[in-house]
C-alpha cells in the first residue's frame, strides 16, 4: 500500500510539473517574436515639396439681378425678366459653366416710431460663368447692359489641361526635393543609401487665387469704361515623402 501511495504521489507530482514547463516555454517564444518586431530596418523619412506657378487664363464671374417692388409677385417677375435677358446675353457669348448660384425673395421693412412697416419686397437671381480673360470684361459690360445690377466678384483659374500638367511637374519636383534632402542628411551622417522602402504621395492642391474685390469692378462701371480684366498666377503644390533604407 505504501508503494502504491508513493506511485500515485509521483504521478500527481508529474502532472503538477508538466503545466509549469508549458508556461515557461510560451514567454520565451513570445519574447523572441517581440525582439524581432522591435528591430526594424533603419530608414530615413524625408518630405519633399514641389511648387509650380502657372498663368491663369480663365475668369470665373458671379453677377446677377437685384430688384425691389411693392409686392412679392412684382419683385419676382421683374427679377425673372431681367435675369432671362442676362442669361440670353451670356449664352450668346458662349461662356462656359453657366449656372444659377442663388435665388431669393425677401420682405423689406422700415422702422417708424419703433415699429416695423413693410416697405416692399426684394428679389434676386445670381449666376456664375467662366470666360477667357481677354473677353471677360466685354462679357460683364454686356451683362450689365442686359439688366444685371449686381457683380458679386471675379476669380481666376487656369484651364484643366494646364493644371493637370502642372501637377505632374510639381510631383516630379517634390520627388527631386526629397531625394536631395535625403542625400544631404545621409552624407552628413556618413551613411550610405540602399534603396527606397516606401513612397507616400501627400497633398497635390491647386488653391484658387484671391478674388478681385467687387469695388474694383464697380469703379470701372461708374467711370463708364470697359471693365479691365487682368489675370493672376496660380500655384500648384505637391508633397512626396520618401522612406529611404540606409
């Protein structure tokens, strides 16, 4: 019986020891995996920037009609009549991207003895269009003669083909800038470049130039001269990040 008890005790002890060995092996494997993860390849990350300046050749104009009348119906009808004449003129000039940008009808009030008194109604209808810079002034003048009473403003842009080509040049310049930065840094540290591990293309944007203030256009109309339209330059920006192995 003693031997039997000893044999059973030995078997239980063996069962108790086995899980301890398993627990010991798992952390070793995990530690090895973690050690490999904590030793990434040496890389240098540099971000290059490319900027291309291109002339703007198209004017984007916003103008329209604003009228007042005693009744809402009269104001709306007058605005519709004038707007139709303006749109007819613009279409005859073969402008691009002609579209309605706003329609409104609102009551107008005066204050008499601290009380609101209905004065009438104001209706407006505005459109936007795109035209070549060299003819945009004449188009605006004709629109005013046709019935436009409001010029909201004007901004300039290059055509789509020019912007697309400038984006490609900006990306090429950004890569060259990143390459130059990487070579300078690695040379200063006495390191040798091996290869490009990864490339990230950042933003490629074409922010529109600042619009011309309405006062500049209004001044030309008051002087009864042709509205001068002079384009601006537009910048195309691109960013590229290179991850260089060394």
